[in-house]
C-alpha cells in the first residue's frame, strides 16, 4: 500500500511534486478515490465517481479555527463497506460490524483493525446480517443492538454480545422495541440505547426511546426519553454523562445540530452548544478531552433526483467551555463509516463517498493533532 501523510485535509502529499500531481487530478476538495477502493451497492464494479459526485463534498465550517492537525492514510478495509452504524474499540483495536458489503445491505462481516500492525483480520461474524446496528464495547464484550435488515428499513429487536477473548457471539435478551440507527453508550456497567428509527416501513420515523440493558441481569428498563427524537446521531460518554450530538429527524433532508446531555444519576436531559454543521451519519469520538465530529451527509431531492452534501468537516467540542472549533477536514469525506480513538489517533474506516448508500468505500484514514 502507498502510505501518504495528508496535510490540512487538502490534496497535499509529502513532496511538492506529489502535491502538484494530486491537485491537478483533484480540483474538488481532497483526494480522488481509486476505483479498487469502491464498490456499488448493487451490480458490478469498478466504480469511478463523476465530477457531480465529487462536487457533493462539503468541508466549510462556521466554527472558529483550531489547530489543523493532520491526516494519515492507513491500511484499507479488506473490502468496501458502509452503513455499519459506527464502530467499537476494545483493547486498542477497532471493530467494524455489519452494514452494506458485497451487494448486500444485510451483511454480517466483522473486521478488526490493529493499529500497531496496521492490518485487518476477520473475526466471528454477527449471527445475522443487518445495517445500522448500534455497537459499543464494555468489560471485554461488544454489544450489538437492533439494526435494519432492508436498506435503512425493517428494524428488529435482536441483541447480541461478542466475547472478545473467545471470539464468540451470544444472543442476549431482545430489545423491548425494534429500531435501527440508535446510539449506544456504556455507563456504570450498563448499556444505554438512545434514539434511532423504527417501523413500519411506510412511516419510518425517528424515535426518542431510551432503554437501558443490564448485562448482569440480562434485562431491560426504560429511562427518560431523548427530548429531540432522532437517528443517525453521534454519541460519546464523558465524565459519566452521555452526549447525543447531531443526527436527523426522520430523513437526512432534516438534519440537526442539537446537542443533548443525559445524566444517568438524575435521569435528566439538558442541552449544550450545538454542532456547528448540522449533519447525520457522522462519527463522534473523545480525543484529548474534546469531542471530535467528522463526516456525515445531508440529502435533498431535486426533481426526484437525490443530491446533497457529503460532509468532510472535522469539528471539535470543549466540554469545559461549551465551545466548538474546526480542524483539517477529512481528505476523503464520507458518511456511515466507523470511527474510534486509539492512542493519539482517530481512525475513520469505510463509509459512503456520495449521498445515500449507492457506493461503498474501503478508505481508511487517521487524524492526529500531532
């Protein structure tokens, strides 16, 4: 693999000649995507993005400027994937589970990246295929809740726990209600499942449901609902509080920057400073004490044709001052990817390079403030 250090999210590579060639090849923001790193949702490849598709890339941010940081290319996913619904980190490894892959929207792949070796391995697959599965790691296990078995439709109640050491999935108590694209957070030994979208297909709508799974008792209970029902939102835990940031009301035509904070001890929600660039399907991680939001999409139908924006903004939030700033944007804007923090890097793997789920990528890039 050609390793490149990508500076400032632009098409600048190490060496002046390399930068000049990249800029000539990519008048749009960032880097062109090699055809062998993309695949169509259905039908045969290879895929080459059109100028109109590259023009969907959107990286402007209204937030004040922060330190730019830099992006580094990492080992590509073993195959193009998207709509996994985020990712999980355990023992300094990145786990990417389910989603769209190999012309299916209900794939069960489970790929694991080791930053120390800069390589991927395949682990035990999710017992059933689905997209937009909620995942989170806690106490040596990775929990996978719900998801859709059709394209962003047909939510189910299935729940599983993956034992990392044993490389084994176990069925656990079903969720009380079906949903996909929800946000999972582990706090105090319990797993919170917040928001998402549910059935029926013809009335797919965001929900504010907040249900908590107790692994010791293998049972569920309800907590105070998310005030602004939405799906495809970002979620992090910081100082024992759960932050739900951004997302969409029913569809990516109605994105939001809302930022809600849940206190498990008080069972109460409050609001904080919103995400500067409203979006959904983005990544959200804690890095150096700040929350970093990257990627996402905003869709719109013009004369029944889908278009919109694929976000490449990298914006970060300081919980101490309740303020945002922006950094070097993603070299390859994407949505529906997996993002986690390991060491001093944020790893962002896979995702869709155009609005909607029509194309998948194997692109894998990492961000650091250096």
